[in-house]
């Protein structure tokens, strides 16, 4: 099977029978681990982006119960995808893992350039995107973001090539709110609808299974913010593109101890006219919420956590990192995605497989503790 399946992901979780029974979650289609591994690396111009390799971290995750892998074509100029592809090919060939056991996501929207970083990035865009007819100059926003149909299709097919796969399980439209301020709201939602039509066609061709939006702040802002995204309008675009059986089934957005708006801030107006937090709005529309940046790119750890956090999260004998991950995976996301290059860090994080999730009461208590972090 060329993509994740219910049977495959269930077979995978049975290898980890000693883990807590709530480490894995079933959404009716696949069994997800409550922790996933991501391959984003900030500050892409730093030299260490050229010498690190996510391959061993990916292998370590798959050997320790974490079968959700998140990436994007623009991460490290396509290198993250290629390193994932190399790791998967080796493990599949050696019989350590099967393709139908692994949930793999990628994203399209940002122009990836290519490794090594081109001497003239603007020339690369002109030569590889504009002159090839993938997009016009007007469709490229601030020399980095593009949602033209041909570009999105190319991006998907290039990601498949990088990953060495036939099918991507979840394909995200990446930070579409980047274009707001350069195009108006009506134009943006129109572009999202066109993007979803491309994704529906890619579903038909078997190149993706489902799709979604991966956003940073767009769904978390107040409604009158210039970069606000309305989930109800996006769902309307999906229904227009794919009917009631559309493939828009996932939404990825930050959720962590400092940035918990997806759970706590009523900013999304739903079909009943009432406002809900993003996680709750997703549930109303049968969309799976995936939490990103559970460690806030390590910015949570500028000082030691209060002991109250470990007590509430049942991680008082573990590290502050474990406490932050425990919070992020316990509030309602089907999976919380951490980044790791060092395989030892993956093993450290996977220790949470033995720890039951924190209770809703503990989560609510912690969010009311304004000085907790």
C-alpha cells in the first residue's frame, strides 16, 4: 500500500503495547501517535543547516512509537524532505517499517529554492517558476509565497520525488495568510478555493490522500486582524471545491504553554453564529487539529518552569521539555509535532509514551496559572 492505512497504523501501534493506552488516537481513518516529529529548522541561512541531517532522528522516531512525520518542501531548501526519503527507503528495504504504517505530511505554498542555496535566489525563481510557466510574477507574493495551480501541482510532485513516495497522506496549503496585506481577503479566499480544487484533483490521481491548511497565526488572531483566517469560510471553499466528500480534513496551528489560543480564545465564528476556540471549531467541522511548535522553538525555556507545571502534567520527575510536550499533546490535538535532529532527544521525548495524558482539569488549571511559565 502506497499510503498510511487503518490496518497499517494499527499494526504499528501494537508493537508498542507497553505504552500508555492513550498515546495513540484513532480519527476513524488512521491511528495517530500523540507526538509526531517535524523537520523544520529556523534560521535557514545558518551554516549548520548544511551539515545537519534529520535521517537518524526520523529512524529513531519510527523505532520508538512515533510514526507521524511532518515536513515541507521549503524546509532547508528541500533537504528535509530528501533526508526523510533516504531514511524511509532504508528502513523499508531492511524490513523495519512498512509504508502503510507511517503518516507523512508535507506542505506547499512557500517557494523552496534548492540546495545548495543559489547565488541569485531571484534568478532561481525567475528561471524555475516564472519562465517555466508555473506562475506569473503577480502570483508570487514578496518573492516567497505562491498559490498558483500549476505551482502547487509542481510542488506536490516535487515533494513526492524528494520523499521517494507515490502518495502523501496529508498535503497542507502552507501559511496562506502570508498573502494578506498584498492581496485582499476576497482574492485570498478565491485562491484558497482554487488551491483546494488542485488538491482534489491530486486526490483523484492518488498523489495525496487528504489535505489541510498549516498556519502560523492566521486562525488564532482576532476577527478584525489583517491576517485573520476564518475556518468557516475555508470549509465553505472546500465544499465548493470537493462537495460534501471534500478532502479538507486537517488543520495545523501552534499550541503550547505560552501560545494556547487554539484552546482558550473564542475567535472562530461557526455555522451556529457562536464563537469558539480553533480546536473546538475544528471539531464542529470534523477537522483534525494538529498542534505545531509545542516548545515554541525552545523559547519556553528561558527560565525553569514552576514546579506546579510538573505536578499538574504528571511529569514532575521528568524535564521541562517533557512537561511542555505533555501539555501540548493533552489538550485536544490529535498529534503534537516537535522538531528534533538529535536521535537522543527523540528517545527522551518518547518517554511520554509511558505517561498517561494530563486531564482536562489539569490543562484548564494550568492555563489559569498566569505565572506558570
